[in-house]
C-alpha cells in the first residue's frame, strides 16, 4: 500500500492562512486531541480546549440575508408588576413574549397520531424553587389518553454567553426537568411550562379533559384545566410523510459540547437521542463522512483505516454503529449520503487566495479560507487512521482518487459499502456527497462515478442549472453524473396568493429543497417557523433542506462565548454562507433537547401532510369527481385562505395578495422587507389558528374518505 502522509504540514498551512485573517479559527494543529472528560455533562463556558474553541468573531457569522431579524428586534411591552406570591397564566405557544392571556388553561385541537403543544407561564415577583408540573390522564368518558402520552417541559432562554446574532429569542430551550431555581430577570421570575400530547393512532375522536397540577416553593400554584379535541383524521406515520425535511445530526457537536470522546458509548447514547428527536420531524437523511474535515465539521471519518503490518485496511465499526443508531432511533433513512468529496478538492485559483492592498477584513478572511482550501488540495484524500494498540487516531492522506493507487484502495471500500447497505435494505438510499457552489472536476466526477457505482450526488448551492429541466438532475454534474438531492439557498419560488395560480411543490419530481442561510431559522417568529415547510410545498420546492438538528454553537472563543459551529474549526471546508448555522435542538444538562422552534416546525409539517392529503384529491380529476356537492370548492377555498394566512402571520397585508408566484429576488427584496413580522405573529396568536387547524384535519378526513384512493 502507498505511504500515508501525516497531516502536520497542512495543518500548519491552514492555521497560518487563518491567522492572516484576524485569527478566525482555532489552532488547527491541536484539533485532533481527544476529549478527556467522560462524565457527559455540559462543558463550562470558560473551557479553552483548542479542539473546542475558536477566536472566530461572532460578527463574522454568515449573513442571513433579507428578512433577517436580530433578537433585539423582539421588544415586548413591559410586564405589569407581579402580584405577591406565585401564579400561573395562559399564554400561546407562538408568543415569544409570553404575554398574559388570562387565567391558566390549555386548549388543544389535533388529530390521531400527531403531537400537539400548549403552555402556561408560571411567574412571580421573586425567585422561586421547587417547580414541578404533573399531567393527569386525558379522559373522554371511559376512553383515556394516559398521562404517559404527555410530556411536560420547562422553557428557558439560551445561554447568556451565546453570541446575540445567532441566539434564538424568548424562552426557546425545552428542558425535561425544571431548573433548580427560576431567577428574576428584568423584574420578574417567569418560566413557561409546556405540555406535548402524543395522540395515539387509535384514539377515540372527540373531546378530552384533564388537569396539569403545578406546584412551587412547597405549595400548590395551580390546577390547570387541559382540553383536547381529537379530530377524525389520522396523521400518517413520519416515515410516510411526503413533505421533505432534512435535519442534520452532528456527532462532533455532541462530542465537543459534552466533552465526550468520539464514538464512546456515552457519545452514541447522545447521538441516539438526537436521532429520536430529529426523526419526529419526518427527516430521514444520514451523512456518513468518508473523508475528514468536511463542511459537516467532522474531525474523523466513519470508515477508519487500521494499520496491519505495513498495510492499512478499512474498518467499518464506527459506521456500522452509527447506522444502527440511525435505523433504531431515526427510522429507515431515505437518503444515506457518503461524503467523499469536498470543495477543496477543486482548488481555487490565486485570485481567490491573494490578499491585496485595500482588502477589508471580510475579504482577508474569505481569502484566508480559500488559501487553506488550496493548501489542503495538494495533499490527497484525508482519512482517519486508527492505531489498534493504543486506540489513538490521526488524520492521514491517501492518494487522490484518480491516482491508480487511490483507485486500488477505494474500489473494495465502495464494494463493501454497497454490500453492507444492501443488507440493511438501504442500497436504494445511497447517494454521494457533497457538491456546493464548487463542483468536482471532470476527472473526479468520472472516477467517483466508477468507484461509487454511479450513485447520484447530493448538492447544496445558491443556484443550479438543473432546477427546472424536464430531466431534473440527470447528468447534471459535468454532463457525466446525476444529482439526486438539490438544496438551494436562492432560486426558490413561493406563491403568495394561490387564486392567481396554484403551485404544488410537493409533487415536483426533482428532490429540491429550500435552504435558509445564516441564522434565519434561529431568530424568526414561531408562526413563521410553523409555516416554513408549507411555504415551500405550496411554492416550487419539496420542502426544507440543511436544517441543523444539534448543530448549535458549541465552539468557544477566548472569552468562553459560544461563537461558532464545529465547521468553523476547518476553514478549508467553509462554504461561504451555505454553512449550517441554525439548530432546532439545544444542549440540555444531560443531552440534546427540543426547542419551541422544533415544536412549531413539527406541528407545521403535520399540517403539510393534511394539505397534501386534500390536494392529492383536488388535483386528481377522477378522485375530485367523487366529492359530493360543493365539497371540492369548499376545500379549495379553505386551503387558499390558509395559504394567505401563513403570509399574514409574517406581516403581509391585503395589498400583497395582488401577486401569485414570485421568485426569490421579488420575495426577498420587494415583499418581505415591508412586512412587520412581530405584528404578524401577534395577529396569528389572536386569530383563532387552533380552530382552523382542527378544521384542516377534519377536512382532510372528509376529502380523503370521499375521494378514495
């Protein structure tokens, strides 16, 4: 076997390149150090481990683009002074201000096989301890939804040490146990208590009631009435959802956040929990990095190379265990992307790397990252080598794919990957990654097509040439290889008023998803996030791509602030503003937890499935003809108004409904910049949205039943 070259020289080049741009990233030469702590608890804010810290300024986060809202834009009205004692009051799940809507009560409307949320707020003028909330069974006569089907959680704000620009507003983190103390912030101590009811697939339709008992400081605070109306429709299992959601799991984030050695038992426990949560959104994509230091921020490869005598042989143990965790906790993946290519394999020219007189800080930073990319491109294919005697790992470089020696190494690997995936029933899900605005050379395209057996590519870019081609992504890569999954930051199309022309993105043959750049998905209102998937499937996209699951800011700067993501450790794999810098999970004390944004997104995707069930009938002439009387017109009118309401929830006015399908430039620069999103969110909170959701589910049942299959 050819010699494997150690990494030390390229690491120094990369570190030097970044130092030239204001010392943006961490000391890359130290990033291979294994985490030493094994207790699985959250890392203290002052940790300065070079593997987990960075000097990357928060101000240099990727610009989120038009429509971006800074958390400081949330300026709730000053609360009235709290009365003596501790009280509970009603509040809407979409209200990030936690405004008082009256006496504590929770009213939910949903459907079978779905998840539905409500909240109350517990508040006092003084700090308090001993908070506990306990849910009863929900009963309807002899029928019951047991208390075990209701999860009680406690909402808190993100760390104070998280950079403001990316910090989600409001009390977003849903802890699974109450904090030891609820402290006074801006004159009051307040904490939302969330309940999430998982309605059984066989639940009896009708009205249920129960109680949420809240106590604090050793005494009863409230006995909150909870009402649940279950409509007569069954939401499909998440495995069968037709709305495309791609939520990415990050093993390295969990390793860094909790100081866990990569691939330890405790690390895999955390990965399993992330997958369980991610799977609830319908996401069914898994990434298996075959090369190190990609845009995923992965320190190591999942196929490791073990030295045996004077040779190295591939070891699949980590990959096998990771796929076991995915299939057990996520569900059966629909895409398994083997990440074998990165942008630095097609190196930039000198014009992208040469710092010129007059370049500003941003230009210098960009060129430094390109210089790191160019330096790495000369080295070959980086993989993880494992010393079985010591258990230590290091990054080594294999010959390039096109090199005969490289082909000889990788051909048996790809053969084995196909065999293993076939045994799992996953061979049809295999794809090759990952392209971005930079695409493989023709040489790499040819050799990877040969090695990988013609697998389609995964791509995330600003634009692409194949979006609207009849043949989709066929032979889209240099005319030689096809694209199976396309995620675009721009080139999206959205329909504002469907009466001016309806679009059905969910029917699109090309698997094309929308990627929102920067911290967009961290900072927008909860009603915006609830409807984000519906915006896409009623436009020209199949859904949403590159949502961060546990991709939170875990990399610390020198002052211990959360300043970056794991990808920031590897400037050579920087994708400009296509990096994932949003997250729908958060770091809890003992592992990843959901957020208010996660729950809003999930409820919204459930509604997408109801819409799709109705539109499947309305767009099929034979099935539509089976609808009696005015049902088809009633259903279409309801869906059209629902679509206008999702824009009203972002601040749209009636003037905006003079347009139908719009492209990204019109939407970003001419439309959304006029909207007042906070006002739109408050309109939505008071608009009777839950009743409309109930009507949507009832209509899905009626139309599906009468339209047949």
